[in-house]
C-alpha cells in the first residue's frame, strides 16, 4: 500500500508547505493554502510516464545548428478564432479557454469541433460536466452533425487516456479540467494537485501524439482561471472568453500564445444558432451612438494588429457626499483618477466636488495609453455640458504635465477612422510626420490637453 502524506499548497502559485500558513511566502496572498493529500511513488510519476514510448536523452546543441520549421496551421471557419490563435490551430498544442459560467465556452468549442470534423479531421469531445445526451441536445440546437465528431462523457483521466489511445483523434476537447481527476492522486477533483497532474498528462499526450487539445477552465469571482497559476504556465495558449451575459457580444482575448501574438482579439455575437463572428466590430460599437450628446467621444484603439473604434462615455455631476465617486467600466479606475487630476491641475477644471462615471460602450475593455486623450475630452465635455463634433476621432496619450505624447501605429488607426466616415482626427503633434494620411481626412496635431480641448470644445 502506497504511503500517503499531507501537505499544504497555495492555489495561486503552487507553493508547498508541510504546515498551514495564513499568508503564502511565494506570492504573498492570504488564505490561499489548501490541504493536499497525495500518494507518493507512482502517482506523481504517472502524469509524466512514457507509456510505451521510448525516451531518447537529448544532448545540448548549439543554437546556430538547430533547424527551424514553420508550424503548420489548421484553420477553422471562424476567422476571428484563427486570428486570436495566430493563424490557426497548431498540432500538438495545448490550449486553455477560460470564461464566466454561461458565457459560451462549450458552444464555441462544439462549433469548432463541427467545423474541424467537416474538414475530415477526427474530433473527440470529452465532457465531464454534461452527459452525452445533454451534449447531443446542444449539438442539435447548433446543427452539429458529423460522424467524425465523437462524444465521450468521463472524468477519470485513466479512462480518458485509453479512449484517446484507441480512437486516435486529431483534436480533443476537454470540458472542463476542474472535473477531471487522476485516480492515483487522492485529492478531490479541482484541487491544486489534481489540476496540475491532469494538465501534465494531457500535455504529454498532446506532445507525444501530435494531438491539439483544448481544455476549458473555470474562473474565480475575480475573473482569473481557477486553480494554480502554474496551469497557465504549462499550456501553450491561454484564451479568455469575455462579455456580459445580458449582451449578445462576446470577446475572445489571448493572454498567452507560444505560436502567435498575445494582443489579438476576436469578437463574436451570440445568436439562437450559436456564435457568429463580427467582421467589422467598429461599426457594431458605434451604431447606437447618440448624436449631439455631451460626454461622448470616439477613440481608435489597437487590439493586437486590428484597429477598433469605440465610444467612450462620461457623466460628470455634482456630488452629494464629502468624497466624490469615481466609477469606470471598461477603463482602469486609477487611470480615470489620474486624468481627472491632470484636468484639474493643468487645465483648471474644478472636478474635486464632482462625481465621475465613465464607460466604454459595447463591453470592451481598453487598457492602452492611446485612449487617455479621448477620456480627458469626454470628462471635460460632460463637465462643460458641451458636445464634441460627431465626426471627430481623438487619439493620444496624456502625461502628468498635461502634454500629449505620441502613440504607436497611428496610420492604421487613422485609416480605420477614415473608413467609417470620420472627417477630423485629433492626434499627437509628434505623430503628424513620416506617413501619408488618407484622402478627405483632416489631421489636427495637438501638443497639450488644453490645446485638444480648444480644438474639440472651443473656447
């Protein structure tokens, strides 16, 4: 009988300790240490066992003598997903998809499974949360029918490995990793040890057999993927599926990708028949924009290699309390406070007794510096109750001294604004030279926030 030992492990960083501690020494988080009971011996080696493959010890090789080959890509019918993955699915890759409950993770993966199955690829869909009949009901609703798509309901990792060995699919979907358990690890499913060992075994299968594996991960109330952070370190790609459950638009964002960019974003719309990609998200985000309303501006933000035009809305009103409120949706709260301090100190707007509410329309989250100037103009527009021109697009980073600093990829931003009919672009003065703007667009360079307010609001 194998000996069992008890230890405590941090759910955030995986730090191990023989006794419980309130604060983790590894990551500094409180109340993250959980008790783990695992078998010594074969349990820990099971995830990395070779299972029939003869291992060959590799020797150190000079980097100049290593031959590189481009990774072949397998594309789906969803171009938005292909863009986020870096051009398509890579064989032997392990992709982790996280998102809120009910956001559409299973729907997206079932649609992708069907698209790959139609291209004569064998796909194994493993569901640990639903029965095979429940999966079939969702497939009927989405119109998914293919003999190349195999469905299997199981949570035992040993049985899953045997099924993959016998069916030898090209793609595997595991929904979800928190429900799968390793039979030789005595911890409960979803614990740190179980998630780590199951992910390591799936990684071994993906790399040794050249099978692309998608795994679904639950998220915590903070929005991060549940389980240890090393789960995200182990996989090749980490995707987050975001959006409001009460809105139809969903955003797929890559936060880690060993085979492509980590700044790409894909936008989908949830409909009765499943998810449909949005080819031109800028039009979607601006279609309901109010004309002549104060506090509304449009900014051209870069999401990876794609420029996206979104509307920023601000509402400034006198406060009824001693401390004014600062609330923001889609924008960092600290950035809003910083820009309001710049407007008060450098421009002279008396905002200390004003409540501020800011929102990015459409549910998009913006975190790049190029949106600073648009946010500042929105706040000033609402404070003065004076609207900006509907044909203005505002781009620029704002410094603490009130200067407007240059931004990257200005040409792509301006071209996207011109394509949607914007006639005037307010941008940093240092971004004016070195490129040719499109016809019919007026470029106005500004050097400070005060200058930008004079151009957009007058006076």
